[in-house]
């Protein structure tokens, strides 16, 4: 007997419970390696491979060309393939079974034999019944013994991360400053300068404060994101105590019997014990290959990692359904073992990080330029013509003062807090972002491609109309009333039989006592609607209980049909097959139909086909989704239960069908959809529908939802390819590929089958339409649509809830899933809507608010924290003026007084309806642009610089009697004996003047922050104290900045250490009206912009 790690108690040590209950992986399609197969040497009763002639569906999970969500398991594919080869080699050596504890991965998996056991042996070894599952008590014992079914936490390179905190961004330049200040302390200064030492220590404090905050911000963000993802626990359908229960996957144990269906994530490593005959898995998360893997009950390879009767944790069910027994959980699984040894977190820059990096580069380049300018000026001029004016330490201090002056050290903190705040706001309105990058990207979205069923609609379907080929019924009730005695009417009986038997839905036994319409149904929305229709007749659901299903092919988005096979006592065939699906897919294979008029089966001639098409089109125009019910009799040559039987039935499924009838199903759109579509359109975001429905049905629903606004018929592929109106646009679009073309203010209806015929020039036209519905699309076509839109410089958001939406969700700039959707869709998305669909509008508004508030933060920081600090250095170096502002006071402004005020800006509400503006163009509308530099430097910065210098010169004149014209080009003249003052007195005057400059800037920034709160609105319209746009944090931050200013200038210890001085009382009050003047001047600017929106001032306004 094989030693079993679960039953023998060889528990793997060190299980860690992952914070995120949902498994997130990053596909790597680049590693396409040949799979190692040993099917030719099958000696364990393996089932042979299915015929490759069957057309397989492809559901490729292509990696995004944009920056994908960070996956902690991005290196799994290489390790899996290497491990698989090693296990195959180990199997060939036939090692003796031994304890698995502390074994290598190769030995661990080579000794596993779960895949080689017969189903009965497997259940006996795991001590479980396949029919009733584990008992709750047994499961609790195993869970206590083995731990949670969760992957180990990904490894983090803490050394690299800490180094990034300490030396990343602006810190790298500050380190240079700290080193230079230390050098200026000694050995360059003789005697050693205590002030330079203090400045060096202060810069180190600033560095570690920034590093500490960055670390705290990462920890807080990680905690917030984990808390958000914890709201989306993964569930599995598990058989416990004889009944099916939906349980969190984290609580699964070895021996649990799990039921899988299309779209499910495999919750643990499972041994398949039964399936529908066509179950297929996507193992690309492990293998990196997009090829689908057919499931099997029997062993297909001696290698545990290659056998197709094992469903691995994290893989996806793409087709069919099945039942499996859990054999490995948590860190024992293939994914868990690989993740434990190989995974590491790899951070990728987000859009907003790119913008910050761009800004940092600009600032650093300007800083280096000014520093080199000062250095060369000193070396080539001052050192020669004024050798006693500036020593080497003084020059280096000036250079570093320039560096400190030009870097807004508080900006990284403001950016981080802004993103965190908006992420929490999103969570408060039932929007769950899975990463901070999503928050800002939403502000750029200009196209939304939405799935229909379950996304735009309520996914609560009901049968609205019923029809035979030769007779229509306006409602299901009319059909039941006229065919109450279904036994005496063969056509009605056939309709009832097909609707009931070709159905995977079932009623919840706990609600069986309720009326049919109030009972809970287990199954998809379409099957649920058909089931309610079928059991509403006089025959009820007895027929389903009396006819066990022999074989089935579940519905999938590729085939668009479902088949159910039953035993038949009819001479026409051994089995009766019922097929349900899309009319345009099944009609070509139909040869006969049930006639209601003659109550018999007739030949489907051309006239009958025209009637069929007419009925379908009429129902589609009523926004009904039409499905056709068919039947046929077959006698396969192969034995039931074999792959050959499955292949034979499936290959002929849509041939020689008898049409039973048609059902028109209504799925009402969500009540908030029309308003949501209108809001998106007003915000400059086009709203497209991408659905698998029939074209006329999709168009009708689009009109109901407001996606199609005109009454005229929409354009078609013929208009795109040959329309006279598009000729000129075609030439312009072709010459501007990868740029946004002018919008065509018309509607377009395209079917998926037409997409393959479109050239790149055709796609230029298609992507320019204002209103588009893509109908009858497959997952691959949805992906193609997103790719083509993004290739033309559109920022695309995709909304969906099904497994067929996953490739498009993954490829979009922002994937938006509905919380009620499939696990695959939720994992592929960046954002999850927990409640109403119109939450996406709130998400877009908050995304735009992030960008707006960040621009306000930067526009506030630059005038004092950069521009007004660099000019004192320039006047000192080039004009010989005594330094108006010391390096210490520059640091205090950047890191303390300005920082708290800037943080209050992140709490600002939107100035006006941000959804009334077009979306930001991510390539052109940068975080910091020429308009912001103009506002910050040439407008506000210029006023603050002139005012602060005027206050400095006023103090020097009133208290030292030094007129302004004497201070210019004074150079080494400002020394012992100037105007009869001693050197100590001159230093004291200069120190006090520097503090006057500093205090003036503090008060001027009060006026600046009141001004930058709004770009266009007056402060009267946006009162910061009362009203809907109040910001209580603003007054608090002003008070904090004042306390810092008093502390820095009035505390004796600070005065002695950093050469500050007490400011005369009048210079605490004179700046107040000057700060108010900053606000008044900006109010005048806003008034001109509002009154004269076409003026030059309005065109350059930020």
C-alpha cells in the first residue's frame, strides 16, 4: 500500500494561510513546450485519446500588452515543466515507496499513486463514499490535522524592498546631500561646522521618515487589498453528509467529493471519478500552454503531473462538468509545492507610477542643471573675482541647498495617501479594486465593452413566448391553456418533453412546497427559465424523474448548444437525443419539424424555414433571446461510457434534427443600465455591447438600454466596407494608425462571423463608431475586439461575468467583473462590482478625482517648495545678496509645513461633475504639464518669490538700515565692518531675515492652498468651512503649519543649532494680507477664465 501523507499523518510543516483566498495567476504564453506523453505505453487501463477531428474551443488567456496585475506566481510554468520531466525520469527508475516527508518535489510527486488507483480503491484509501462524501465531523478532524486549503504566502525579498525604500525616488538625491553636508562638516570646515552636521542629520531624518512612510504605506495598502479580496472568498460545491453544499475552498480536506462545472476554478488537486464525457481544463497557469486538456477517469500517464485524470489546483474548467475527490490540499498541491520554493513578488510600475517617475526625472534634470550651473559659476567666476566671498564648504552647501530647494520631498507621501484614500472610498461604495493601479487608470477609460447576460441584464430569465414552426403563442400561459392535456397532443408533449429533459437545472428540495415561480432553482438562468416553463404544464416534472440521462454535452459558448441522451423504446433508434441551442447554429442541421396543425412530424421545406426565420426575427425584435428545441433518434456503434461513444454522438449531434419548437426568453435589463450608459456617454466614454446573442435580439436590447439611440437601422459590415461616407475617414484613419480617429456619430451592428473579414482599414472605421453592438461573438472574437480597440489608442474597460469573458477581461486596460460571476471572470478582472452596475460610474469618477487631486497637490507644492526656494540661492550666487533662505528652512517647508497642507488637498471633493469632462488621454494629458508649471512657477511662484524677497529686504532695511540696492552685488562686502556692524551682528541680521522669508512663505502658502482647491470655481462657491464642499482638514493643517513655524523660529535650542532667530512681531502679521492677496489675484484669474473661456488666459489656465 502506498503511504499516504494525508492518512498516515505525514503532514507538511510550515503551512501558511494566505491572506487572499482567491488564487491569482499570471499566464505566460511564451513558454510553449512539447508535453511529455507516454500514452503509447499505456498499461494501466488508460482510455485512448479522443479524435482530433472534433473541433475544440479555445479560450486563450493572453497576457495583457499593458502592465498586468502583479501575480505572485508568475514563475510557476518553468518550474512545473522542469518538475514534470524530473518526475518522468524518476518513474522510469521505479523508486521504492517510502515516507514522503522532507522529500524533494521530484521524489514527492514520483511516489504519488492516486492517479493509478481505480475509483473504488481511491475512495477506500481516503475513507470516503463517492455517493455521500465525508461527514462534517470527519472533515473537521482532517481540517484540524492538515490545516487550511490555501497556498503559502509568496516570498518577499525584504532586503531589496528596504533598499528601495531607503534609496528610491528622491531619497537617492537626498543621500548625496547628506554625504556632502557630512563632508562640509569635516574635514572641509575648520573648525568643524556644527550646522552642517545638523543639516546632514536632518536630511537623514527626512530620508528615514520618507522610507518609513513608504514602508507603512505598502503595508497598509497590502492590508487594505487583502481585506478587499477577503470579501471575495472562493466557494466549491462539495458533497458532505450525503448532500451538496457550497463551502469555502479554504475549508476543503483530502477525501472531499467536489462537483465541477464550466467556469469553475479547481479548488484543490482532485482525482476525477466521473465526468460528462467532454470535460476540458485550462492548465496554462501551470504549463504556459494554451491547449485545452481533456479530462479522463482512467490514468493516461504514469507521471502524476501529466495524467489527465488529475485536476490541479488553480486550473479552470473550460467545458463540461465532472466529479472529483480531493487528494492534495494547500501546500501539498502541485501549485503549493512549486509556490513554496519558487515564487517571489515582482512589482511592476503602474500608470501613475510612470507619471511620478516622469516628474521625478524632470525635477532631477533641472536640479542637476542648476547645481552644475552654480558649481561652474563658482569655479569660473566667483573663485577668481571674489575669492573671499564663498569657500568650498559654502559653495557645496549652496549646491545642496539648490538640490533641496528644487525637490518637493512631500510629494511621494501625498501621492501614496491619495491612492489609498480613493481605494477606501471605492470600497465604501461596493467597488473592490484589486490593485491601486486600477484606481487611476479608470480616469482614462474612453471605451467600455460590456457583456450582456448577467452584466447588463438581471440574469433572471423567463419564457415570454412559445412557437412551433407553424404556430405562435404570445405567452407561455397561452400555450399551457391551449395544451393543458398534453398527453392527447403529441406536438405539445414533445415540446414539454424536450424542455424538461434537455435541462441541467433542478429545484431546491427545501423550496419544493412553494409555488413554481417562487421555488429556488439550481442552474444557469436559461435552464432555470425553461424548467419553470416545462413544469408549469399539467405533466409537471414527473417525466424527468422517470428518465435517467445516459449521456450529455453541456452548453458552451463555442458550440452554443446542449445535448442530452436518453434510452428510447422507439423503433427509430436505441437512444433519443434532445438538443437545445441557438437557432442559427441548429437550423442548418434540421430536416424535419413537429407540426402543431397536423400534430405530426413533417419535412422541413423552404416554406417552413421561412416561417421559422420570421418567428425568430419577430421575437428577437422584442428583445427576446430565442432558443430552439430539437430531438432525434440515434443508434451509436460504440459502447456507452467510452470516448468513442462520446465522439460518435457529439460529431453527429447537429445533424438530421427534428425541430420541436422555439422559446422566446426575456432577460430584463438592470433598471440602472439606461442611466449608466447615458452618464458614460456624457463623460466622453463610448459604451459598446459584446454578446453571444442573435444580432436582432442584441440590437433590441441595446435600444432598451440606450446603447443604440437612433431609430434608424444600424450600419452593418457592408456599410463599413463599401459605404461612401467612410471613404474619406478611411484614408485619414489609415494615415493616423495608433491615434484616435474622429468619432462617427452613428450605430453599428456587427456579428462575430464578420470580424474575420475585416481589414486593418475596416477596423479603423469600426473603432471610430460611437455606438456598436457586437453580436454572436466567441471568447476569441471578444479578445480580438479589445485588442483592436486598444491598438488605436483607446483605453478599454471590459465588463463581464462568465468564463467566456475572461480573455477579454484580462486583455483590457481595466477588467470589471460582477461579484455574482464566475471565479475565472473575477480572477481575470482588476475591479469587482459588489452591487449595482452603475457603481462603475462612481469608480470612473473616483479615478478622475485621484488625478485631479494629485495635480492640485503638485500645483500647491511647487511654488514654495521649489520655485521660491531656488531663487534665494540664485540671488546669493549670481547677485551677491546675503542668502535670503537657509537650507534648513527649505527642508522644513518641504517636509513639514507644506506637507500637512498638501495632505489636506487629497480630502477635497470634486470641484464640479468630473463626469462632464472627457476622459484623460494617457499619452498627452500628463500629471505635470506645461500649464501646471506655468501656474506654479510663473504665476503663483512668481508672486510668492517677489513677496517673500520684499519682506526679507524690508526687514534688512528697517532693522539693519541696509537698502536693497546695496545688498545686490555685495558679495564679500557683507562682512566685519559693513555699515559698522560686527560679524556676529551681520549673521544675526541675516538669520532673522531668513526666518522672515520663511514665515512669509508659510502665510503665502495659506493663500495658495485656498486658491488651488479649485481650478475654476470661486472660493465663495466652494466654501472650505461650511457647505457641501467644506474641508475641515484644511484649517487643521493650517494650524499645524503655524505651530511648526513658531517652533522652528522661537525655540532657543533650534535657534542655536540651525541659526534661526525670533521674527519681529509685525512680520507675523504683515504676510497675512499678502497671503490673502495671492488668493484674490487667483480669484481674478478664475473670473476671467469663466467669463472669457476663449481668451489667452483661459487657454493657458491649468
